[in-house]
């Protein structure tokens, strides 16, 4: 009886950070896919950013990427399914150029504000609150990060229920939210 109670408590207790799920069967395969994809992405970024291709630096990159992929593979791909990833990847790659263009346009708007003779009259900081229609954690995080990447806006808080608080440097930046960016993220993640 005591063993049964202890096991029930162990099942209900949340996992601590860095603790791995032990899986068997089909779930084990999906954990392996998440690990492999995370490693490939990390190592590709490592090679792209380091620019050093000697054995020493490449081996450091492999070791570092293996460690990070081991501890965080399930964070990047919480429930990997090859069909779902194959479906989402092209949509997300369609979203990235649009986001980069929006970052460029927002940079021009901030530049305009910074050099305008009546800068103090134009800058009107605001905190806006809204509820997003996005449902998945990955879509919510992508939306929050996209807002923060765009100059003139910073995500102050985002909840798992889709409640956002965003600081905007001026009213023109606040009016655009959630708007088209939310729609594009929803399209990218199939929501």
C-alpha cells in the first residue's frame, strides 16, 4: 500500500527542469526525432556563425550541440510528428521573410520618430492589452517574440490563455496589434 501511494505521488509530481521523460515504444521514436532535428538546427547555426572549420572548433560545436539538444530537444519540438513538421515548416518559412520585412519597416518608423523635429510630441508610450486567438504554446511564443523583434514594441507579458500586454512607443505601433501579425502566425501554425 505504501509503495502504491508513493508511486501515485511520483506520477502526479511535475518534472523538474532538465529531467528526461522515460518513454518506450512510438514515443521513444518521436523523442529521437526531436533530439536529431534540434541537433541539426543547432549545429547548422553553429557552423554558420562560427566560420571556423578546423577539427577542434567543429568538435566543440558537436559536443555543445549534443548537450543542448539532449536537454532541450523536447522544448523546440514538444510533440514532433514528421507529417506535422513537414506541413508547418514551409508555412513558417513563408512567415519569416514577411516578419523580416516588418522589422525593416518598423526600423524606418522608429528612425523617423527619432529624427523628427517634434519627436517629443510624436512619442506617446502606451501599454496595450489584448487577447490573442492563438491556441498552441509555440504559436503564442512565436507571436510574442515577433512583437518584441519589431522595433517600437515589446511584449511585457503573455499568458498561456493568450492574454498579452505590449509596450508601444507610439500610438501608430499600438494600433497595428494584434492585427496582421497574429493572422500570419496563425496561418504559419495552422490555427
